C-alpha cells in the first residue's frame, strides 16, 4: 500500500474518503481492505480511477458493496463542502482584494452560484438518494423497513444528476484566459490548484455514481420488481 501512495499521493485522499487511516504501516492492499471491511475489488476500481484509468475494471459488484460506496461518497461530500469550497472561497476573496476588476467579481459571482448548485446537489443525494438506496438494500436482505418511497426510482436521480464540474471549468477559463493579472499571481496559482484538485476528485466521484452506483441500484430495483 505504501508503494501505491508514493506513486500517486492523491491515493491518500481516496483513503480518507473510505475512512481508512493514512498510516498504513507495511500492510498490503488486501490486509488493509480486510481490516476495514472493504471489498478489494471496489478498492482497486476506485484506485484505478485516481490513477487515470477511466474504465471500470472487471468486478462483480455485490449489493453489500453499496454501503461502502455510499459511505465513500458521503465522505466526499464533507470534503467538498467543509474543506475545498471554503478554501476556494477564501482564495477568491483574497484575489478580489488584490485585483479589483469586473472579471474578478465575475469569478466571485460564478463561484457563489456554483456553491449553491453543488450544495443543493449533494444535499439531494444525502437526504433523498442514499436513504432510498439503503432502504432498497434492506429490502433485498429481507429486513423490514418503513418509509421507502415506492414512487421514487433511480431514474429520477439520473435525470437530476447534472454535471457539477462544468462551472468549475468556466471559472478556470476566466482565470487563465480573460482575467488580467495584477498583484495576485500567488493567490491565483493557489486558487487554480484548488479548482483543478476539486474538479479531478469530482470527476472520480461522478464516474463512481454513473458507472458503478446507478447500474447496481437499477439491478436491485429490477430484482425487487420481480419479487
């Protein structure tokens, strides 16, 4: 595990999303996964995404993987809303102080809109989508549940699942192509690094939802309909 971290330090962020300690000692991937009750297949699939492999490796995802996937995604939400967005907001505020131009105010306005959009999107997942999926999982396992919305379907989630990375790209374009530089090179570089980092993690997050989570939930819905 240590060798993988040294090859790509963003794996540390993935470990944090999984809720795994960043001190891995001399453990292998399998030992780390067994200790944290995570499927090795899920772990490797996510690690490959962080290593730039855009396809999902062959892995027969089990319904039991859902709890791991949802925990991972919810930890991502905390990272975006409690760490990355406040940091980006801070850098934008500093840049506005050092470079007071109309384009700078446009960046501030764009990110304010984006923050509202991503907060609404992530809250929707936390409050509507994930509880729905857990209810389905409990039904599949034969546990008695209450409160499942029988009129809801993961199809609604797919329609609601907009591209939350697009506005970040718009902000990067303004910073790189249109906003004249004054006394803000250091802050601008820090801001751009933070935007790129968040966009990269969001790309992994969206791929997990689109290519792994949604197909697994659709399979579960079909099975329950047959029952």
